[in-house]
């Protein structure tokens, strides 16, 4: 019998490293011996738009796209982006949010408002919400780009995959100069 | 080795492994990475051709010489290549010829949502369609096998979801194709004058009959019997969605979508209680199955538009509403794509948006200028349309159109399909101003080389097309070169050329901001001095992502030294985003913009 397929949705804004994070996550899943499919959209999205990636895994996966109401976990690199995809979350699903606001153009221009209470809105809607100050932590580690490794560390707590597997993939992913820092960032996220 | 690959990477890998040595293409999402990835393999030739028609003709030539060659393009690219396509179907080729068409259900990055399976039927060319990366890698090999076996061009169809999703692929070692490269003369087969073409026309029908027989035993068309109460016919990504939505159902999975295996479909229909077709876009399979006299359901339940997912398929066919919670009641501001900070198109369209003209636009990053606040582009139909449309509009308006019609086209797009229509403005003398946005790259699709960049796809230095000289040679008397980041110059030249009679050409030259970034040039970010900014908002009219509006809060409202009574806030520049293009300092009357320290 084929085991149940699990789905993770990673959301963020262009340039935040969402696709890199989902690549690493998928490599970890393969390394752990499972089947994986992941989806993302390039093209127009590259010009400052939203970026999302669906990662789906199990013993055999057919669709690279998750359906609405069926995602186990949303990992959001930016607060507002969580709201945009919340209808993908399943009953009882979990949300991990990086505590960061990136203003869309209409907000920048003073024509629209950035919803002031995003975390509350999300918390009203789902049972388990974790808010992580990953951007701040990454800045403290000396490289804002490490947000994604920190968030992967947080995510790893909710996946049944050995730390050794994660480390092995991180070692393969990053150039020697920054591997150490990234493994440190991963554990910073994982331990919290 | 097991690796995660996108559908596009898998097609490139599969082509390399099965001995394909030749690819010609024009970039276009979602097809671009196929050729880019392929070009990096050892021992292959790959080129960016100026457009898809040329790319296909190049691939035809290579395959007549015996090579296994592919032509790669997005769905609308096949429209451009349609002329050679319909007749190479008659001639066949000596080597293998495969046309990869990448369709875009949901129009993620396209101007239309056409279903290119129709081309297979229309041009009488077999088409195969993989459903994940592993199949993509196998199917490109199979496509060449079919091409050689039946002496026919073959279509490999992919969609955005297949091209850009990643799944597990087992890579292997490359095998030599055994292709023999030589010149072969066979005028009756390759000179398509009516007498020869009439004979080839018969050969095509004969070939399609043989292919229809082949489809019946083609191993990638397979029946997966399960619960017989529901039988689903599907191909490509739609199969993956349906397989997941209805794990208990029986399937006829089609690897080949044209021609269809009629016998196999009849046999499958006889074994199931109810027959369904799950397919995105047109009822391509459904209509053909219905024509076999089989009762079948499909588009009466499933949408004609947009890509599917397992939820859409399940809800449509089961009639049960999905268990989806409503989003919280709050307006979520969108994040539309925008021109980058420092983009040279911004200067040009800031100026054009303030003229009282019709700006016939084209396809590229600059198309985004149609949006507010620039609002400087008023049409976009297909690549190259701007020049012809501007000419037609000017001719139709006659005297009344003088100084009112502009055509704007990117450098890559001009080379793709603007040159002949520019010639037409000279030949038939219209009163237009044509502007070429020469940013030295094909930016929209991710910075590909083209004939005016001086480099080829595989990195060789080459002759660089001189666009202004080309304009002169075509007979344009007034060729002007401007820097679109210089607003004064841009404004003056556009005004002069609008006033002048006859066709003018303005070449707006300034490299793409991303190109500059890639080259690692020095950037000098700017800042706005809050003590000088009057809050007039003129700089916001540039729509630059680096500039934002900061409205005074209650606290600053009291303490801030306002320049006017009505001042409500100030503009600020995000120095991490700013590349120092200076457009904002050029529009600021109060000299509030200065270099950031
Ligand atoms: C027939 C066809 N082929 C390819 C595309 C994909 N495409 C859209 S715009 C573009 C090129 C844009 O380059 P350029 O004209 O230089 O403008 P830029 O994006 O650099 O501003 C391409 C290849 C298309 N829409 N239609």
C-alpha cells in the first residue's frame, strides 16, 4: 500500500531564497529514501512578485501541485504571504511564519494598507502557528541570506528525518566557505 | 544516479544521453531552460536563432544532413514556425527532427493559452507528452526513435507545470546516436513543388495510418485496470492530477496524444462502467473519442481554462465540494511584477506616458509599463506586432494621426520579428515614431544573448548587429540614438521625431539593470533628504520599487518641519534596492535627491 503523501508549501517574495530552500528540502527527502515532487513558477514571478513552492513527498507521489485544503505545513518567509495561501492548509495543519514584513508596491505608494494584525488573523484561523524571528537571527549571524537555512531548521523539527541527513545535504549544497555558518544556522532554527 | 530535475532539465539530459547533437531555439517561458541546459553538454551544438521560424528551419537543415536535431520553443513560438512546420511534415527528414512545444495553461507568462495539441492534428505530426521529469527524459529519446522509424518530425509537448516542476530522474551515460552526417540529394522528397508535394501528401496519409497502428502497441500507451466503475483517459500532467485524485479508478494513460489508439480506447471503454477524459484546455482527446461513437464525459465537468490540480479534478468529477476553509476577511495587497529599480525602460515610458499618443507596444519587460503609474504602453498582441500596428494606425488616421502614433519594441523582439515591419514603414511611408528599447539582452526570459549582444548561446564572441545602421540601411532617414535614463534628452528627441513627417527610428540604448548587476558594476545608491522633500509625490510617478511613501504618523505630524501646510509625508529610497539610475533626482524639482553616504 502506498503511504500517505505529505505536502509542504513554502511562500515568500522574490529574492528571499524560497526556491533554494525547497531545493534543499527536496534533496533531503530523496536522501531519506522517499519520492518527492516539487513545483514552482518562474517567469513573471521573478520581477518582484510572490514566489511559492509546493513540496510533496511519500512512497510514491504523482502530482507536483498540492490541492487547496490539503497542505500539512505552510512555511512562510514573509507575513503577508502566509495569508495569501492559507486556504491551502488542511484542518489541523501547521504554520511557521518568519516575522518579517515586505511591503507590496501599493503599500509603498501609500494606496493600500499592510494588514496590521497578520499573526492574529492567522492564529484565529489555524491551530498551530509558530512565529520565528529568522531574519533577525540571520542578520545576527552576519548574513541575511541565511534566513532560509534557519527556517529549514525550524521545519526539520516537524519532519521525521535524521539531522545527519540534513547536514549531509547542506554540506553538498553550500560552498566550503559558508557551509559551517549554514549548519550553525540550521541548528539555530532546529533547537529553538 | 538519482537526481532531482525539472522537466526542462530532464528533456535536455535525455536529449544528450540519446545522442542528440543539435538544437536551435528562441527563448520563451516555459521552454527556455531546455536549450540553455542542453547547450552546456559536451560535444553538442546549440544556438539561439533570431526567432522560432528560423530555429525550426535550422533544425530541418541539420536533420537533412543526418543529425538528430531539435527545435525548442514556447507554444506561441510554433505559430511563428508554422510555415515550415506544415511542409516539413510532407518531406520528412533524413536524421531525426523533434519539435519541443512548451504550452502554458494558466498563462503564467504568456499572452494566450493556446493548446498546441491541435497543431499535431493540423500538421499531421505525431505528438508525445510526458507526465513527469523521469518520463520527460525517456520521451525525448522515444520521440527521436519515432522520428527516424517513420521519417516524420515529432512533437514533444510539455506544459509549464511539467517544465518547471522537479521530480526524481535516474541519469545514465550518453550513447552515440549512430547518425551518419552527409549530403543526400532527393529532389522528389525535398523540393515541394506541387507535383512532388501531391505525392508526399499521400505519403503523409500513409504514415499517419501506420502511426495509428503503432499507437495501439506503443508501450507508453497503457491500461492500468483497477476499480472498473470509473475509467479515466489522460495524458501528461493531467494524468498525474487524476491519478492522485482518483487512486482507485482505472486509467488509460496515453503517452502519445496524436494519433490516438482507437482500438485500445474502445477496449478500455468496454471494460469500465463510465468513461472520462481528464485534459487541460481543449477537449482534444474527448472530441476524438466521441467521434469513435463512445459515450464519454469530460468538459461538461472540467474547466476549459487554466491548469488543473488534484483538487480541481476531484471536485469536478465527483461533484463533491472540496474541504477548503475560506481565507480570513482581509484585503491582501497584490504583488504584481514590476520593472526593476534602475530599469532603463522606466525613463522611456515615463516620457511616453506623458505624451498624448497611442503607444503600440510589444512583448518584453517593457510591456509592464502599461501599468500605473507609468501607463505608457497601450497595446500588446504578439512579438513584433508593435511596428506593423503603429504603421496601420498611422495610415488609417491619415493627417489626423500626425505626431500621435508610436511603436515601441525591445531589441530581442525587434530582431525576432520587427525588421520586416520596420522596412514596411519605409516602403509604404507612414508617419510613425518607432522606438527600439535596446537594453542589450533578452531580459524578460532571463537574459539570453541575441544577434545584437555580440555573443552566442555557447559563449562565442561574434559579429554584433548595429541596430542604428540597420535602420539607416532599411531607408529610415531619421535614426536617433538616446539614453532613456536621460529624461531631458529622451523628452526632446521624442518630441522632435513626433513633429517630423515620415517614419523615424529612435534607438534607446542603456543596458538592463540586471545585466549591470551581473557584471558587478559599481552602484551609487541615492537617498532623499527628508529636510528638503516637500512630499509632492512626483518621484512616486516613476513607479520605482526602491521609492516608497512614508505618511506622517501622529508623532511626526507634530514634530516635523513641514515645507507646505498640506504636506502629508515624505518619499524615501531603500538604499539596498536603489542602483543610482538618477531618474528620481531628474524629476525632483526641489533637489531633494542626493548620493547616499
Ligand atoms: C513567439 C514568441 N516567442 C517567445 C516569446 C517569449 N518572450 C516574450 S518577450 C521576449 C523577449 C523580450 O526581449 P526584448 O524584446 O529584448 O525585451 P526585454 O525583455 O529585454 O525588455 C520573449 C522571448 C513570446 N512571447 N512569443
